[in-house]
C-alpha cells in the first residue's frame, strides 16, 4: 500500500510542476469533482484529486489502468461506487486490470448519447449494453447512480452501483 501512495505523491508532484494549474472544487451535494478547467485535467487527475474515491484510486493505480486514463485518448469510465469496489481490493493485479478495463469504453459518451440498446466496446475487448428505463440509465443492468458526472479533457466518469463482471473471466 505504501508503494502506491509514494507513486501517487510523485505523480501529483509531476502534475503540478508541469506549469499547469488545476482547480477542482468538491460539489456540495455529491461525491464528485467540479472541474473548473476542463482543458488541463484528465480522468486520471479527477480520480487522483478526489478525496471521496480512495479505493478507486488504489485499484486503478495497482492495475495499471490509471496510465491510459491520463493520456489524451477519449474515454467513458463507468466507475463502481467505493462500496462495490471493496470486493476487488484483494484481487491480483491481472484480474483486477481485466475487470476495470471492462468498465472503460473508448469515446466520450454524454447521458444523451447513451441510447437504449446500444452496445459499447470496452478496453477489455468485450461489450456493454445500455438500457434506458424511463429516466434511469443502466449499464448491463447496473444503474448509473449519479447524474452528476465528472468531465475531464479526455472523457467522462459515471458512477455505477456495482461491479460490471466480464463474461470471459474465470
């Protein structure tokens, strides 16, 4: 655990020493971040700066998933709640990576883009199906629990209520 904390500290030091000023302010009624300067903050930065998502930070870092989320490619990340992520804390890094990549799709999908029945290819190589029931959005039958999403220069993070388990995992 100390290893990822030290690495995170180095990551944040490099982030701030690059001359970019990032302003993030917690929203009053949610556990997400309001990003004031969308042109300089990545999904990885949003995760790293959120004091409300320590398990998400730990697991994305341990699995190596934080690295692609810091790049310029556009992604939509369906991130499980902290409570749901607790079940993954003792998984090995390879299985954890496969599970977390199943939560990330290439491209930036706003809520309006998530149409009923569409299939989204994940970074794990399989797909997720979107369902719309009245005003509710479901990802493979898992509800999107927060309409407050986090927008970064390279994508969007939605909070979902549970883990999306890939079919091809043992």
